[in-house]
C-alpha cells in the first residue's frame, strides 16, 4: 500500500483517455494509454461469471467493458462492474476467443462457431453475423473507415467485411492460420501475420491488393503486429523480435531471445516491450533493437504488455499479473491467482487495469485508484492543488488559501461529499471517489448586499467571527453578505 501526503500533483495527474476499444488499444497496436495507472495491486472489484472467460483482452469504450467467455460475450459497467448485457451463443466450443472491437456504437467480435458478430454496443442487440470460417477461432477484429479486418484458423483466408452489413468486401489467401492475430492498420495499409505459414503481410487496406510479404522462421508469428513511425514490429516463434520497414518489408533489425515469442509488442516513446517463452519480459530500443532491460518471471510469457504512466503491465503462465517500471524494468507489484492465463492480456482505461483470469469460474479483475475532485464555492475563487487519481488508501492533504492577492476572502469551511468539515488543511483518505469543496465568503468594500445564510456556517465560533467582520466592514446593524 502506498501512503503519501501530496500537496501538488505535478507528477500524479495524467491525461485520461476513456477508451481501449480494440486489441492493444488502437489501430496501430501501440499497447499504450496516456492514463494514470495504479502503483499497487489493490483490486477495485471482481466480476465472477458462471463459466470460464476465453477472451484475449478486455476492451473498453463509453464507460463499458466488453469481453469474451466460453458461452458468449459480456458487457459490464467499466467503473462499477454492474452487469449490462450478454449475448449467449449456445453449442459453441470455447465460445468467444476474440478481443472485441468497438466502433461507432457497435461491438464486433469473432466467435468459435466460425462467425463474426456485430452487436449494438449499448443494448447488446444482434445487428448481423457473417460466416467466415467452417468453425474454429476467428481472430481479433479491428474496424477502420467502415471496414472490419479479421483472420481465422481453418480456411487460410484473411477477410475484409463491410462494418454496416457484414458483407464480404474482399479476401486474401494466406499461407497459414491467422486466428491469434489482430491486424494493424496504418497509412492506408493493413499488416498481419499468420502462424505455420511463417509470413508477415502488407495489403492495401481498401482493395486488399498485395504490397509485400516477409518470411519468418519456424512456426511464424502467432501474435499481432504494431506499426509505429514507419516500422512494423512483431514477435516470432523463431525466437526473434523483428522490425520491418512498413513501406518495403525490408528487415530493419532483429533481436534474438532465449525462446519463442508468441505475444504482441507494445511500442512507447522509442521503446519496445514484449514477453518471451524464455520467461523474460524485454525492453528494447525501438529504433535500433538494442537491449535495454529484461525482467525474469517464473515461467513463459506470451501475454501482450499494456503500458501507461511509466509502468508496464503483463501476465505470465505463472498466474501472475506483473507491474514493472517502464524505464528500468524494476519490479513494482504483482498479483497472484490468475490461473494459466496463456496469452490473456491487460487493458488500461481511466486509471483502471482490467485483466481476465483463466480460473473456473472465470473472473474479470479491475485494479486501480480513485479520483479526487477539488472545487471552490463560488467557482474559481482560489486554486487548490490536489485533484487527480490516487491509489486506494492514499491520504491527500488539501489546503485552502485565505485568498489570492488583491481580494479579501474569508474561508468558511470544507465539505467532503456534502458533509461539512472544519479542518484546514483537510486530509482525504482515498477509500473511494471523493469530491471536496472549499466554501468562501468575500468581505466586500461596497456593492449590493443581502442577508447571509448562517445555516452554511459550520461552528458558532466561525459564525461569531464572521458577524464581527461583517459589522466592522459594513457599519450595519444587520448581518449581510454580497450577492455573487
């Protein structure tokens, strides 16, 4: 548990994106969120299903979290875990393996009945479903410009579907299965890998026309590509992490690990993060491929990392979710009890890390902090440091100033979530989301006056002090205050 009293938030507050709407966050699969991210393994909530989870990664959009399970797809409130809807697909072996993609008010996912499904994101109503395979493992879709891109396992085809209707726009023959792949889309091209076929593909995203391929060793690439700054990054089962020129497919660099690389990379601020079957999480220079650091877990890693707030979150076959320092690889925390998670991977939105377990019954876990809102009454009266996200249990000290230069203010009291508090500074322990409001009254030199509502005054001592000041300033036999 972190316990820090904070007067200012220069190193705490972060821009908070509200979505992780597809596998590895975005169309280029950076695996990066600008959200604040938790420094402890405190769970905010746990949602337990009546079956096992099977989704690759939870996706989050518009305050809702979506994930696959053995019996279908589920949607929960992303803040509270309240159940919103589910769509059960009976008779399907292993249910939904895909990480859903959310776009334009719709949710798209592959299902192990060989179909791609499209649902209303709010209600869960089925909009369409399209058969792309005989059965077995469609991959993880992405949606861009009205098109759905997805691979599969049993017919050696890569699909582009119309996002509105599910109609097939084009297909491209592959050399192997693409069931654990989520395509990346960048600059008008779509990039993906196949397993067993040992190939990386670059196609025109609109027409499906061939641009280039690159041949991998052993069983090829089982994970997904990331495309950042004109470079395609991926892991390969020939023990390598590979960087290719996005325009030509030419090899830029490769780095050899101690075993196969099944997961997908995250690429952030010139660094690449990825796990390997040699038990390690690696950080490499994204430009040169040079080694920066590694962290060794107790078994194989084929989870894909999520990066936020200077931290790397990644799971391992040892059943742990790890949080590491993104700059140094230093251990920050771990959470034990995920089960044999395989390639399940975390997502990060609004200060919360979401992670699916492989236990029976399955669970969705939420790790994170709480937001402290700081206000003044009247609004804008003073600037008070302290608003932002905090780890659970963190004490935060809020100090209300007597008034900015050039104004005559009287601090009256704090209230915390509507309950009056007389202390200043006020210490707020982050046991949940809180709102703290500092109430002020101005002692005017002149202007229009009105009676003060003494019910707002918290103690008799404050009331008496305010009476004396008001009479002295106004020369009145009535207790008055200025209209705002």
